[in-house]
């Protein structure tokens, strides 16, 4: 019982500036960050800072990234609670795990963002059916709601972010209870957003790797054309395109002792087509 909670994970230097597209969401998260950094302004106006955020949308659209960036912006500890830490096949086991997690959370003395990934798999609504399995599922959702209520009453330092690819599976009473006062739909990026994601990721790579005379990317890249070519792709897919191109270049480099041209538009487009063909 006396085991200390696991140490917080870092936000890996992820910031809201690195997010491509999703302008309205980023603006809202910036406001939430201000509400944490300026409790005096919130108190003066009797404004309540949001402590529960639900993010929903397809995989790879940046929900985890946004959570990390928000924690960074607040200067909060980032604690990701993974589903296997909660779900337990024994009767009552999952409830016990949830209680323990929230008991720890009530003691956090510094701003802390708790991320519950795959939230639907923790608190899926099993319907009003009477069988034991669905009763057990609904019990887990009930405990979560109760614990989150208590936590928010007791500890203003904590912000709970839950993410899901399947919002309609999440127990509705939990969402309606008002504890998730911010609900954000995180869609797949449109053409302009994809171009911006390419730009931001490429800028990040350039900043991290171009030094001395070494050039990583050709300087005549057409980002708009990359946005067009990558129809249907998410940020995670774009990251994968870049990872593959980097790998190809590194292999060429290893063969030739560094005699490699910078990454060209054609190579990027080819890898986009390649990946689109495989997914
Ligand atoms: P899942 O639902 O599968 O957990 P997710 O929505 O949490 O997915 P992330 O894990 O945040 O997605 O995204 C994977 C990676 O893709 C991120 O680490 C980031 O590098 C990149 N990425 C996704 N969306 C964006 C975006 N809009 N701007 C910049 N990078 C992005």
C-alpha cells in the first residue's frame, strides 16, 4: 500500500508550437494553460479552471501529443496511466486499481496532468444488460466517475485528460456528469494542415540535425504539393513518411561514406505514395 506512485514522465520537450493545424484546439489549450498559471486572475473573476478534458478522434491525429504539449505549457508533471495498469480480470480488481491511482493523485502538490489513453476500454458502457460482465464494466465506469468527482473537489492541481478513438463507447453518464467540461474533437488533418505538419516536422529535423555544411533537405521543397499528395494521412503517417526517408538516406550514407544529396521533393512524394499504397 505504501509504494510511492511512479515518477512522472517528461513531456519530451513537446510544445503546442509543434502542432500542425488544429488551430482552435491549440488556442483552447493555451487558455487552459493560462488558467493554471494565473490562479489569481481566475479567482478575481470567480472563473473555474477546467480540470477534465476529453479528446476524441481517429488514431494518430495528435491527441497524445496535445496532452504532452499542454502539460509542458502549464509546467505540469505528465503522468500517463496505461490501460493495463487499470484493467484486472479479477472481480473488483479494476476498481481497486482506479481507487489507488486517484488516492495517489489527491496528494499531488504540483500541477499534474494525468492522461488516460484508450479511455473507452476502461469505461466502456456495457448497456443496461444484466449479465455479470456488463455489470462489472458499468461498475468500473461508476467508480471512475466517483473518484474523478472527489479528486476535482479536493485537488485543484490536477488536470485529467482522457483520449479515445471511440467516443460513443464511453459511458455517457461519465461524459455528461460535467467533469469533462472540455470536449475536443481531433479530426484528421485537411490539405493545408498536412502541409503545415510537414513544414513543422521538417523544421524540427533541420533544427536538430543540420549543422556545419550538412544539409538534410533540399531548399526547393513544395510543401503545398506534399499536402495535396498526402490525402487521408494523419500526423502519425506523415511522421512515418519522414522516418522512412531518413532511413533510406542513412543507408545510402553508410554505403557511400556520406556522399548523399539532401532529401528531395521527389523522394518525399515517392514515399508518400508508397505509404498510401500500403495503408
Ligand atoms: P492514438 O489515438 O492512436 O493514441 P493520437 O491521436 O494520440 O493517436 P499521437 O500519438 O499524438 O496520436 O500522434 C503520433 C505522432 O504523430 C505524434 O507524436 C506527432 O509526432 C505526430 N502528429 C500527429 N498529429 C500531429 C499534428 N497535428 N501536428 C504535428 N504532429 C502530429
